[in-house]
C-alpha cells in the first residue's frame, strides 16, 4: 500500500507551490538570524567603556535567543520538506552592524541593532501574512519570534532615547 500523503494543509500535494514560496521566506529568515548571531557576538565583545556594559550584556543574551530562532526556522524548513541550506549559500547584508571606527561608539551599535531588529520585524510580518490561511503552524511560530524581535527593538529604542536626551545621539 502506498504511503498516504497529507490531503489537507501546507504538507499536501496541492500546496507544493505555496510551500516552495514559503521555504524561500524561511531560508531568508534563517540567514537573517545567523547573521544577527555573528553581528551580536562581535558587538557584545568589541565595545569599550563603562557606558557600553548594559549594551554588551544585553547583546550577549540576545545571541542565544537569535540562535534559538535560527534553529526554529531550520526545523520548520525541514518539516516543510525543504533542506536547510549550506553555508556557501550565505550572503551577508548587515552593513550597518559592522564594527565602528572607535569601540566607544555605542550609538553606532544601538542604531545597528535597531536596524537589524526592524528588518526582522518586517520580514516576519510578511511571513505571518503569507501563512495566515495556509499554514497555522508556521504562522504561530513566527508570531512568537516576532514578539521577541519587537521586545529587542523596544529595549534598544530605550537605550537610544537615553543618548538622545543627553545630546549624544
Ligand atoms: Fe531573532
Ligand atoms: Fe532580535
């Protein structure tokens, strides 16, 4: 007897086209998370100065969270009959999170983090929209991840406000 394939939902034969489109979005999300891990490791270690401590500690924690997000996206790619891509397919995009010229330039790091989180928020909203009717599991997963990214952005907006209030940003 042939194995029955799913008749309903995103794993069904009828949804294979939609699944392929979704896989591309999930792969992009996976790369975004991994590049964020790289950028946050560097920016949790490079900064100098007393003022940098809060930022450094916050980014250290975020590294683990973003890595967890990457693993969730990878697992979902597999569940949707995709293959988690190899590192040679990776292209870096976070020009705004490169190390600043001076390692005491914390405003550069804060603004870079806000930019990265904003990019993630935009892409994840697009995935949530695309999966609204077709894939409740991905939809649910990405809503939870979106909440983390909104929390990250809000925290760093608060840091930026403090610098702006003091005329340093
Ligand atoms: Fe993330
Ligand atoms: Fe984040």
